[in-house]
C-alpha cells in the first residue's frame, strides 16, 4: 500500500478533515505501538510499510509494558485530541495497518500484545468508542 492510499484510507474512515490530521493520528498510533513491540518486531513491521510511514515507528531495545489504558492515553497526548476521539482514530489506523501488511506480520504483532489489546485490534473501527 502506498503512502497516499494509506493516509487517504485513514482520513476517509476516521472522517478527518485533512490529510495532515490522518498523518498525525497515524504517527501517534504507530509511535505508541512501537513502544509496545520488541525492536525486531518493529523492524519487521517497518519493512512492510511505505518509506514515509517507517519513520513513525521507534526502534527500542525491548517492549515497554503498557496497559491498554496507558497505551491509548499516550496516543491521545501525542495526537492532541480527547481520549475517545483518539481511541477511534487509533482503531481506524489499526484497521488500515492490517490491510497494508501481511497476515503473518499482523499475527506476529498480535502475539506480542496482551489479550486486552487483541480485542481492540480485532474489533475494527466501527461501533463504540470505548474500550
């Protein structure tokens, strides 16, 4: 998936007014996700993303143990939006990410996350904003 298509999907699905808003939501979500993944998993994910998006991922030595509440709080702070809105945007980003990478890579990401995350990753972006 190309950068413009990825961001266009985030913008459209999240009903964001500008491409810049989609970039901010994607950057906030992927930067936070990369803090939760091991460095090697971040590299594997990065290899499947457009060059412009790779920079949103931070490579760390090990994964940080973030509960799902703290995870979404960080996304909200990075995005500069209210928590429910950021949760919705993150779920949209995850849905587009799932389409942009291989099924095997998606499964590898899910395997590194506790069950409470998996429920959110698999729930998609429609429905309730709460988690």
